[in-house]
């Protein structure tokens, strides 16, 4: 009589002998199948920059963006005497940290750093990254997409002269966090009636669904955390560039608190607007001291048009 352990042993031996007859699944994860499906080596591209020199800007070119610190809001007057609210952004020792490898030769990315940070406050992997590139540790790092002709050598400093007064920029930063808020503040709901039959339902969201389909649809506007997410403001004009303070004055408000790191780059969604004013000399790939024309300390944007304070004959 065969014991239970012997029966199991013979059964497993028979499975091993007939396993090669079983059809192999198309989703097999053996080492040989993985080598056949996946490429042995992925090709990566990185633009080669031998020296820093001026180039010619074309409408297809895409310059790098910068990291700025928000200093606060103030006001200035244009050439017609109209007060314009502006936000002051300062470029604090912005440098190129590395050129990132990409999967396509016509697509490039550049890593830019802002500020400084002590070595004791850095992680060892990040500190080794800066040491390998020969750049001092930076407080903040961001990557910007560029065209290969706009690549800069590692260690190149980008100043406020990178921008031209009158051009349009896009700014991105986390918005102010407002905590857990209701639907009236978060989504602008009207709320319930103040009186006349309303009982304890003045600021409630109301119905969130019905019996069919018997569930709440994904994305339903409800109470929750408000703010604290990345917000991009498009096509803000640069009203003034100060090369001595290394600051740019941007028209309007910018998301984030004072001291927040802000990503600033040339506008990409123009929709009929001009990126740069007519007849301006665009520093490409960036402003290079000694090669680019000398600039005054301040350059102010010209609004143009007619004086809005003069009454019309109509």
C-alpha cells in the first residue's frame, strides 16, 4: 500500500516529466523571454556643449527657464502714468547643474539649481550628484525642456538679463494651502437658503447622487483640502528687468508665499500674442557677459498705444 507521502512524490514527478508538453504562455516572464522582448540597451541622447557662445534665436527655439524667489508685490507706473501691480522675482545664484539624457535627439532637458545649501543639510546621494558635476549644492532643483541649440554648459550662471522687458512668461508654483474647506469656499457653491424652511443646511453641498446608479461619481465636487497644488499662470508680461539686483518685475500676482521658489520660463501658449516685443535683441541661449551687448541697470517695458488718461472726442 502506498503511503500518502509517496503518492504525492510520484504525482509531482509526473508533473515535472510532462511540464515541457504544456503550451508556454505569451506572458512568460522567464529570463530568456525577457531578453527577447526588451531591448538590450536603451539609446539615450544628451546635447554636447563645448563652449558658451551666442547663437541666433528662431521661433522654433525653446530657451531654458529659471528658478526665482518670490519677494512680494508692489506697484509701478508705465509710460502713461497708469499704476500696474507687479510681483518681484529674484534670481538667486541660478546655475546649470546638469544636462539630462533623453530618448530622442531633438528633445533635451536641462537641470537648473537656485540658491545655496550647506553640505550638512544635504543627503549623500544628492551631494555626490553636485560633486560629480562640479557645482556647489543648491537649495532647489528643477528640470526644463529645451531645444538642443539652447543647451548651456554645466556651471553657467543665468541672470535676470536672460529675460527681456516686455516679453511674456509663464510662472509655476504651489498655491497657498487653505486647509480643509467646504464646498462654498472650495468650489463656489451657492449653499442653501438663509431662512424660510432651512434647518441646519445653510452651507451643505446638497445631494451627491440618486438611486440610479446608486453610487457617487468620481470627481464629484465635495469638501476637502484646498490649495497647496502647482498652479501655472500664463502670459504674464515682464514689466522691468533690474540687472544690479538680479530681479524681474512681473505684472500681476504669482502663486505661492513670499520666499517661495517659482519656475519662470518663456510662454509657450501664445494664442495670437507675441512672445517678444518687436525689434528686441533676444539673448540666446542666455545673456553672456562679454559677448552680449551691454545693458543698463534697468530696462522698463513700453506699453505703447495711446494715452488712456486723455479723454476721447467720442
